[in-house]
């Protein structure tokens, strides 16, 4: 199997899983969405996987933008040199949300590293 196809398959599977998870979270938070999502389970799986992949892609992009914003803010607030002192403020999100964001960020970093490793193996072969 071509490595590029494997990476695309892996990314598609990741997006489907992410979209399904987002749908599950919506269902848990909103009773109307719960009923809607339960009726969708009777649909063809290819339609469901396409919807989940699309939702996963959107969620992935939102998460990537969020992480990029955090990194931009962090680099803007860090000192550029010398012994100047700056205070770093922490986000005002609840601790459990911050922990979950850190875990998700770590998972994304690990997935990116794995994809890079697979790409490097493909170019070496």
C-alpha cells in the first residue's frame, strides 16, 4: 500500500472518529440533538461516515486554529532577550477544560509526529 494512501486513510479515519465524538458530545449536551443523532444511526454507514468526516475536518481545523492562537499568544508574551520580566496569565477556562485541551493537544502532536515519521519512512524507501 502506498504510504500517501495510508496517511490519507489514517487521516480520514481520524476525522470520522473526531466527527463521531463531536456528535456524541452534542447528543449528551442537547436532548434534541440526541434524538436526531439516534435516528441518523439508521442511515447508511457510508452517509454517516461522510457526515462524521466532514464534522471531524471542521473540528480538527477549529482545534488547529485554537492551538495556533495559543502558540501565537505565548510567543508574543515571551521575552525576546535580556532579563526583562513579564507576567504570563493563564487562560480563565475551568481546570478540567484546560486539562482536556492539554491532552487533546498532546494527542494531536503525537499524531503529527507519527504522520511525519511515516512520511519519512516512505521517502527513505
